């Protein structure tokens, strides 16, 4: 079954503390993984994708195929990082693409 | 550049009524997706248009849902008749082509069925 699991509904950390948002996936094919973020009163937007191996706003995520994980990390959380974060898996079937999202994790960065 | 727009932003209807949601993708984007987020659950894929053709509608819950994209521009999602479990936030997203990994999301339509 194709699935994305985000085990934490809510994660609270203090400003300056490290943060890790967990994401595990289940997919028999070659996975393409993404993190999307939704700030308060804004629309959902792409944060980063594993193929780019980039760091956006200090966040990084490494695809670990052995553990089927794509955890999002930031060494020092900032208050403006407070938002809803969704992990997403893009699957390919017969030439069509579909995105499967997790249930999301709300990150609260406390002052 | 205008982003993806959705109308209405909120809709409150009674069970058994009909509601039509509209999505205007970014101009030039051939790919248009509909998603739904039910309270506390994941953002669930509903269907994918490439221009005016339904590429994948495997996520549509049942035949009370009908999506169209006449002319390959804006899309509508009609729910008829609406049931209580249809309540949620309906998102639309568009992307330029299939190779593009960036989907641009609309603000969503919050549907409440009473």
C-alpha cells in the first residue's frame, strides 16, 4: 500500500532548539518525496523536495530508503517556523502522477 | 502573476443540497489537481486533469462527485447531493507540466454540510 505517515500531530519546541519532523513512507517504486508547509492564513506551499537536496529556510531532509523515512530537520528553530507541515510522496502509475500526503504535523516554536 | 484561485472560500449547505466549487489554475498550467482534507485526516488526492482530460480520478469518493474542466482552463467540482461526510477543505493545485515538481495550491474552499 502507498502511504505517508507523520506520527506527530503536534510538536512544540523552544526557539533555538533543534527540531525534527518525522515522515515515513510506504511505496514499492522509486519514491519522490516532498515537504509542504502551510503558515497561518497562507496557502499550502512547497518547502523542499528530496531530489534537490537543498536547504530551504534552514530546513533539510534526507531520504533514507533503508528506513523509508524523509524526516525534516532544522538545527535552530525560529518562531516564524511555526506552521503546519505535510510530507508528501509522489507516485507514478502508468505514466500518471499522484501525490499522497501525510496527516500533517503542527509545529509550534515557543519564545 | 496571479496564483491559483478558488471560489467560494466557504460554503455552508444542508445535507441533500448541491454545491459547486470552482478552481482557476495559474494561466498556462496544464495540470490541475483536486484534493480534500477532512478534519484530522490527510490531504487526500481526488483527481488530476491534464488540460481538459481526466488523467486520474481514482481518488473520487463516489458518483456524487463530478469534476469538469471544459476548455482546459478553470475546473469545477460539483457535489450532488451533499452528505455530512463531504465536509472538509477542498484544495485545488496546478503545475506547469508533469516533470515540474512544484504544485501551486489555491487557498481552499471550506465546505460544511449540516
